[in-house]
């Protein structure tokens, strides 16, 4: 009989990607349009998917919205899980553990610079997650920058993930997903772009060090060229977080047509465009046609 984490929906999705050498998108959404777009794209493409919310949603839209998203995701004809991204505050983690999330990314315990303290802080949350049936993703090192709704711009220069630390951290905490820092940042990459700062040898060494017990997650994808995202997947990344890049056509359409069309018609067209863009990313990541449900 399967036991946690094998019974967890996010684990099932990511582990299938690990076994078959592709990646699954973690699609950040903010409203019902995004939820519908990801589900429709996943069903059309027969692709697994992960819908991601931010702690902002916990406060602005509230627990009832989270329950709606979970119900919609879990009712899909393909495997879709619900993930909470960049959860920093202890009170938010506590709230999230009581909601129907399949997984939670905790941002902070693995980034303090003190490995022993990071292990202690993260290990406690991993145990709480296990009791609730919720997978835990943690960052080790520091991925700098700002995400919509979450300020993570408090990096310490040079705090990249060391493979030897990653191995100890994963073994000691039992964390099931690892978000490493190998030069990636949230937002602009500055002069020279991502090509100048991403350290793929480091990423590959981290993947080798932690093995299959903690598949890797790529944060900070907005300005990473496609070929480098594919390179990261070859190095062991199995979850690719996608935010602004999943809704550019949607945003442009809504901006161009605000007040010019009936709301019902504009919403339908906008969601179709949103789903089209998500579907293109599923093709790119290699998750199209991989749904086993």
C-alpha cells in the first residue's frame, strides 16, 4: 500500500516527470481566469500541471477561493495539483497547512546561511506537512528578486547552493522538492543576461547529490532563454515555475479591449488566449501527452 509522499498528487506528477525526463510547469495564477486557463490547457494537451497561488491569495481572496481552486484542479481529467509558492510568514504556513494544498514552498528556512538552523526550521515544517499529507518544497541558498505579491529581495551576495549542503539538507529534513540557487533570480538578470550568471555545473552537481528523493525546481525563469531552460531540465529540473510568461497574450487582450466588448465575450476570448499560451509552454516543457490519469 502506497504511503506518503507516493500518495501526494504533486509528488505523483513530479515523480512521473523525473522517471521520464521532462518537466512540469508550476503555473502561477491570480484569478479564476488563470485557474480555468491552466485546467483547459492541461486537458486539451493531456498534460499534468501544477497550479500555483501566492500567500497574497490567502489574504485577498481567502480560504474559500483556495478550496475552489483545489476542487477544480482535482476534478480535472488529467493530474493537476495545487501548490502555494513563496510562503514566508509562519502564520501563513500555519494557515496553508489547514487548506487543501497538495504542496507548499517555504521561503526562508533554507536561506538563512546557517545550515543547522535551516535544517531545524525546515525539518519541523516538513513533519507538519507529512502529517497533513502536504508536500514541502524548500529553497536552499537564496534566489534574489521580487515575485508578484511576494518580496524576496533580501538576498546575500554569493549565497548559492552548495551540492554538499544540499545533500545534507535533504537527508536531514526529508524535504521532497528542492529549489536551488545557481545564479537564477526573480526578475531582470542585468547586463549579460542569464547566460552570464547561471552555473549549470553547480545545478547538475546538486541534482546528483540529492538524487531522486528531492527533484529540483527552477525559479526565476522570466528572462532565461528557452535553450537554457531546456538545459536546466537536462540537468535534473522537474518543476519549472512560470509566472508572467504564461499570461502575456491574455494581459494584452484585456488591456486592449477593456470597456470595448461585452464582459462575457471578452472573458471567454481572454481565457482562450491564456489557455493557448499555457498549452504552448506544456509543449515546450515536454509535458504534453504525458498525463497518466
